[in-house]
C-alpha cells in the first residue's frame, strides 16, 4: 500500500492506493512457487498431464479452456481469457468471481503465495 499526496488549488488531497487494485503485480519467487505448486496444486493438476484439472505446462499465453482432452466447463470455454500473470492472479484469488460458472473450487488467498505460484508457472521449468 502507498500513500499519495496531491496539491490541488489550496487543498492537499491524500489518497491511499492499493497495489493490487491498480493491477500491479507482485514479484514472485519461482523456487518457492514450485514448492507451493507441489503442495497445493498437484492433487488436481500436473504440468504435463490433465487430472481433475488440466495440465499447466505452457499455460502462459494459452487461451483458457484449450487443453486438448480436458472437459472444461462451458463458462471457461466461452471466457476468451488468455492466461497471463494478471489473469492467473485474478483466477487464483477467486475463480468463481473471475469466471462465473467455472468448476474449480480452490483459492489462494495470500497475494505473495499467488505471485510465487505464478512465477513458477512462468519459469523455464514450467514452460
């Protein structure tokens, strides 16, 4: 969070800007993200094989609902989302709020945990 003071006319306006509200992304730690991915995500996902959830290798730049052979919800197939850091952050924060009607029932409430998982998925080892 940061505070910004602006002088307008004879007045001083103080505003508090939340980094996540502005769409800024946290810097993630890919190594910690791999540990988090292994402990939190692999019961449903794998990098290379679809399980309960779709495979994640190469997720960056991919359109949502496009892993061949995985049975996506109609909402996800119709979403037109392209996975990038911002979209993944919104998805992991609250999948149902981001794409109503999807079928993932898991969230990652901590912003740093999300940033670390996203950094792992963006890393050469997960591409």
